C-alpha cells in the first residue's frame, strides 16, 4: 500500500484492505458474518474501474502460501462478473499486478 500511495495517490484513495484474517470466537464470527464479512474475500480491493473491469481484487499469499477453496471460489465469482481478480505471492507480485491493472 505504501508503494501505491507513493506512485498513484489518486488510485490509493480508492483502494482498501479487507480485514478478513482475524481470529474470533464462534459468537463473534456469527456476528461478523451477519454484518457482512465474507469468508474467502480477497485482501485488497481497488475500487478503480479500468479496461472494462469494475475493479481489482488481490488475494495476497506468502511465497509458500496456498489459497483456500473459499478464496479460489471468491476469485472465480469476481472474475465471472467482470472484476480483475487474482492471487499474488509476495509483495513484488502484488506491485507487478497493480502496475499491470493500472496500465491496462
């Protein structure tokens, strides 16, 4: 996000982290789900339409990380409705993906 803020401040103002990775009790999870937390939602959302896409979702994994079935399904659902959505492994790939999406 620091890179995006420095390079594209206008787009950074339309980009957010979706904090789905928290641990919670069963009851707290129930409340969060009722409030709209969606299992498998990607980590970053760029609410910046570009090149026929409505926006960009990015799931971020460590270099050895593996996406969950819910994360894969979320990416597919977003792709099906004309969002650019992908999984990136490490910060460099996130930056490369953001550059690619912005330059489409």
